[in-house]
C-alpha cells in the first residue's frame, strides 16, 4: 500500500533543481566551467515539463476517478435535514 499518491510533476521539478544544483556546485568547486546562461533554461524548462506532467497526471486521475477529491471515502457521520450545519 502506498503512503501517498505519486506526483510526477514534483519528481520532474525536483530532478531539474537537483541537476541545476549539481551544475552549480561543480562550477563553484572548480571541477568544470558552467556558463551562467545554462542554468536559466534548465530550471525554466524543468518547471515547464513539471507543469505538463502534473496536468497530464491530474487528467489521468480524473478520467480514472481515483482522485481523493472526487468524493467522501470515509465512513464518518453524515448530517441530513433542512439545517445542514458543520459540526
């Protein structure tokens, strides 16, 4: 059983930021020279890909109907009647 649902957009964004961090750390440590303009497209491209992956995953979840926001899954008390107020 999974502890939480898989979010591919966050995975892609995290991978882009880790790659940018590794490039920056290697440049700062003197292992290689990274031009300044390399990190900006890497981060923005990673964020765009993460957004696309998130939208795709959300549309797939909605189509399957397995999103936790679609309905009530617990067996808690329900309130019925003309004066539905929060308890």
